[in-house]
C-alpha cells in the first residue's frame, strides 16, 4: 500500500536537489504534487514528466518564496487546481558563503528573506488551508515538514545569516507543532547533513566532497532520496503521533564530530 495515496503535497524549491528528491519520493508513494521554484517552467519539464510517469498529477508554479503576495496566489491557485492540501514541505533555502565581518547586507537580507521568511510564508499559508479543511470536515489533519539543517545548531563558519535562519525555522516548526496539534496537523523538522545536491556543488569541489564523505560515519554524503524517504515517513500515517521532532538525516555526521584530543 502506497503511503501517501490520494494526498496532495506542496514542495518548494522543487526544481533540483533535495526538493526534486522529495517530490519524486512523495509521487512514488501516491501523492499528487504541487511544485514551486523560482526557476523557469522549462527547467521543470523533465521533473513534471517523471511524476506523471509515476502515475501522479503534477503542477508547477514559478514564484519566489520570499514574495509573500506571489506565494499566497500560488496557494490560492493550488487549492483551485487540486481542491485540497494535505502535505507541505518547506524546502527552498539559500546560502551565500561569507564571514559575518565581511557579510554584505543585501546578502544577509536575501538569505533571511528566502531561508527564514520564505519558510514562514510557506508554513503559515499551508497551515491556514489545512486548518480550514479540518474545520469544515474535509480532512482529519495534515503534515508540514520544514527542511532546516545541522547548521541550526553548529556554528559553521562563513554561514552567519544561514545559520541564523535555520535556527529560526527550527524554532518556528516547534512552535507550530504545539499550536496545530489540536487540529492533528503534525509539524516536524528535518536536519540534513552534507547532502550531494547542485547547490552543494556550487560552493565546493568534487575532491573536497570525496574527502568529506570519508569523515561521515556512514561513509558517504547524503542524497536527495535520503531526505525524500525521511519526508515520506513524516508525511505518512506512520508518524501520526510524532510532532515537533527534529530528525537528523546526516549519516551520523553530528555525533561523529571529533573531540579535539582524538586522532
Ligand atoms: P539547491 O540549491 O540544490 O536547490 C534549491 C532549489 O531551491 C533550487 O531549485 C532553487 O531554484 C530553489 N530556490 C532558491 N531560492 C528560491 C526562492 N526564493 N523561491 C523558490 N525556490 C527557490 O539546494 P539543496 O541543497 O537541494 O537544498 C535544499 C534545502 O536543504 C535548503 O533549504 C537547504 O538549506 C537545505 N540543506 C541543504 C544541505 C546540503 O548539504 N545540500 C544540508 C542541509 C540543509
């Protein structure tokens, strides 16, 4: 039995990387997909076809998650198109590597607008729709998953604004979990470790990634499918009694960090 059969799922930042992996995993489990990204529709064609080949419907809305008005129109249109929203994955996020002391203010603002406020807009709009569905008897609950990061707690250098945004969305997820529990809307937070995506490859080399993989206890980088599988679990009935949880999907990276005295 497919675990998301008959459900409608929204994924932001779905054109590539984790968003793509998450959307494909949800489609493989029977969900219809409402996809968002900031990139053009052309970049989405293969993805839309891949989902249709899995036997599911997929629609794409090009919008910047930081643009609250545009995102609000996406949600309105999504409800007109699919009639409902059961699962929402707030995945879109950006990182602009620079130290705090050298950070350009426009980069800090953009990082926060997308990675923090974009997640707020996405989760708030999703929650408003899901609560309406519960109140009108259309649904018994809903599932919201926030893609945060191990950066929410680790003080990774040259990532000040990003670290700040990930800490904020983690706390947003916990707060929403408590507020939405009476509606049986579960809100959980995934913390990926180093994951092999086009985004990761824009700011490092293949050689560095190979060396990094060897330092991860499970011996490899994460993949978009690893994150997608965790999302499916948190979007399915299997996790009905789990809310406000931080789920690390990092191959043991965080607890594998070396003590300074270790070799
Ligand atoms: P990626 O850059 O490969 O893909 C991100 C997607 O989001 C792209 O398709 C991009 O066009 C889209 N996007 C960017 N800004 C947007 C906006 N304003 N509105 C809508 N879409 C937008 O990134 P990824 O590595 O797949 O990361 C996905 C999420 O996972 C991010 O939130 C990131 O912070 C988080 N994360 C990534 C890693 C990693 O190692 N890759 C680790 C921890 C957390």
